[in-house]
C-alpha cells in the first residue's frame, strides 16, 4: 500500500551523480515501492537540484529499519558537535 506521503525540504549541500559533483538544493522523502532495492516498500530520499535537470539527482532507497537507524545516527552526530562549530538551532 502506497501512502503518497511526500516531504520536501530545501537543503544546502553537494551530491555526486554520473557527471560528478553538483550543488544540492532540495530533498524529497517518501515511502513507496523501490525501483532497485530488494524490498516491497522503502523510505526513499532524493537529493536534487531541479535547476540542473534530471541528471542532478542522487536517490537512496532504504528499508524502514535502516532509514530509522540513519535518522538516529544523523541526530546523534549533530547533537554531539562542539559548541560554536555550527550556528545554534532556531
């Protein structure tokens, strides 16, 4: 069953695609059938730069357990950064 739930967020970063590195300006997160991963449903994250066309995209398909572990690892890493290294959260 597809949820069609999609979250889009503006991001600042870089991604590496078939033509090399490019600036990433947007991320899309959704739960759906994967294109390549060996699972019935996955959490899919697309990092992209729409201004650069369809080749400026990096896609990731994760099973739900891996997606949750990744989200927790990201938060744990950010929560342990030394003070002053990044701007304070608003």
